[in-house]
C-alpha cells in the first residue's frame, strides 16, 4: 500500500460517474507565494465519494468532541442593527 502526504485538493471533477480528485502539495517560493505541485489523483464512483464524505464528517465530529478541533462559529447580525432605508 502506498502512502501519500498531500496538503490539499486542486480540483474535483465528475466525469462519467467517476469523481476525480487532484491532490497537491504546496511549495513556497519567494515573497510567500504558494506553488502547487500535483502528487496524485483519487478516482472513485460518486457513491464512494459520498461514503468518504460521511466518514470524514464522523472523524471531524469525534475530533470536536475530543477537543482537538473547535467548530467555527457563524457570525450573526445583531438583533438591534439599524435597518437600511
């Protein structure tokens, strides 16, 4: 089995029922500009991507419960904000 380290995803495409996810690593060049280097592609059926999404969400939920991550709070407008006319 091969292990890849990736920094992120460059592109996701659905072609003929197959989801293709382009994996990249980020390399730094001068002036803090990020360059992306492709390192691989994951190709799976759409149902497989949906199952993966479910498993990732469960892992994130466990990390939140364990205090490893904090859920980002969604900013809300104050109730007494003046209305525009």
